[in-house]
C-alpha cells in the first residue's frame, strides 16, 4: 500500500493549486430546439469506482448512461468482485478500465475527476476524504460513515477542497417522495406532532456459520481496514456486513438513514434535542451482532420522531413494512417506497389521495436522477440535492440512536457543537480507535 500520509499531502497540494481546470474530453449535446443549430459543449469526466459490488455497479451504470462519464479504473480488495465488474465496464464500449486492489494507487495513477465510493460503510470516510484531497468530486453511498466525527471530517474536507460530494440518498429525487414532500410542506396534513419511521423484515433466528479462510483473491486484512481485524466469515462478506457492528450500524444505519433523511427533509429543525433507544437480539442466533429489534425516540422542539425495526415477523396484518407515517391534525400520511405515498384524511367524507412510485430497475431506485443532479451541481458549482452536510445530519440520526442503545439511557444532544451535553461517556463514542496503520480523520472544532 502507498504511504497514506505522503499521498494525502501530495493530493491536498494538488487540490489547493486548483483542480477545476483539469483536462477533460468533450461530450457534445444538442441544447436547442430543432429550428436552431446551437450546440452546448459539456465535459466528460474520468470516473473511478471504489467498491465494485452490486450497488457500486448500479451507480456506475447510471454514470455511463449519462453520456458524460468514462470509467477509467475500478478498485476492490476482492478480485472475485473486481473481475466481473471490469468485464461489465468494458462492455460499455469505452475500453477496459484498469483494476486496482489499493484505491490510493488508483487515485495516484489515474487522477479521476469523479470517484464513486461504494465500499462497506467503515471505508466510506477514508475513501471519500482521500478522493477529495486527490482532486475528485465524490458520489458516496449512505450512510456516509461509521461514527459521527468521521462525517464531520468529510464535510470539512469537501468544503476545504471546494469539491462536490453527493450522498446516495436517492429518495430525495424519487418523484413520489418529491411530490409527497410538497404535500407535507403545503400544510394539507395540518400540524404534524409525530412521525413514525419503520422497516420490518421477514426472517427467523438464522443459523450460525463457522469462520473460514478467506476465499482466494480476497485481501481480508485490507477489507477490514481501519476496523478490527476479525476472522473471515462468509456471513460478513459479500453483502452481509450491514448486520455486523464493527463494519456498519445494523438496520438503523442501513435502511434507517433513508427515513431519517425524509424526516429531516420535511422539518426545518436540523437535529433532535434528545435521543433514547431500546432493543436487542431477541430472535437471532446467527453470527450477526446488530440488534434484531430496536425502537428509538428522537425529541425535537415541535414534534416527536420514532424509529422501529425488527428482522422477523413481517406479515399481511400490517399494510406496509417500510416508510414513515406522518401524523397530523388533518389525517395520516404514509411516505413509502414500492407503494408510493398515501394520505388518509381524518374526515371520512374526504377521498384518500395516493401517488404511485416511479422507480428504476434494477432494485427499484432513482440513481439516474440523483446522478443527473450530481453532474449539474459540478457544472454550476452549486450544492447537490444530497450534499454531504445533509447526508451527515441524516447519518447522525441513526448513529445517535445506536449510541443511546449502547448506553441504555436518554442522551441530550447539542447539534451546533455536535457533542452530548455534560456526558463524557457518550462523547467518547463520537469516534472510535482505528486499527494501525490507519489514522482516524481529524476535524476542526464545529
């Protein structure tokens, strides 16, 4: 691996020298009605993907489909994921991108102008910060990090470098979420006093899987990276890491951030004032260690928000197993995913109002629309719709509840300083030690 400190210093120097003038190939797009012949020239960006699993490939496909991104390199510590991703990228007809195990080497050699960070959660902060310091704009998957101060470091690095960072909370651009938010903000629901967010999965206790040697082609030490080095288990990789607390923050950190983000999108309040959470592992007996059951409460000045999940017991008795219910004086509003949104008025004489979703495949998402906003933000040097600061606050909601669950008591939060009030034990959990030689990102005072 390259010397991380030397690389970051060099990247920061290059960034401060100015990276908006990097050479780019040109993509010509017609931008006028047929009666005119004027054409608008838009740049094509050298694009790299860090983390070549299924979701990273979903993002890269939309980047290529935009007609403005050329994949030049992919990085992954698992050759079993990297090789098929490289073959797929080659099929796009723009040559075969180069493959790397170490993304630092990729950044140093390829000088990408856009970097997609689609690694497991515990790698998001370092990969994003290194890419920004190397001069790239970044599209990073949610949640943005594993701990709160990592997120603040990502925000501060984005601001210091002047680069655009889009977070993959694509429900901010999903048509039914946009129209639903317009409905909520119009006042048609009346005064809203409570929001209940939830994700309930089917499932059962599961089965323990024994540890084993990593498969050939996987650098397990590098996969663990700044997190503790634990024995390899195929329940963790690929895909399973979200339910292992060394690498992610369970269902609340994974699915919860989407719905925490919907709550913060609706309200003008930027953070809760107090947080409490209960739950545990009441059903699961498998290798995972995240809670299979959790309820969290967030107290804001003008309303209460509640999160709940269970990894078992999804059933036909409940109309939906995912989304947010907003409770107002004029009725109840459900903001969902595959089922769109629905308003149920208190007055039975009034009609129920419903909006179907408009989602893209695979995986029923709106990455295409979010990528278009990302490119437009780069073109006009404006904040994107899912700016890193927005992603940081939404991620914090999940992380705050996980800290409250760990400590087993109500926590009072000062969102201006991003510290717990008079609580040194809770403040110690705003970050975690990194495994050497990785160095936890430093932040200035908030």
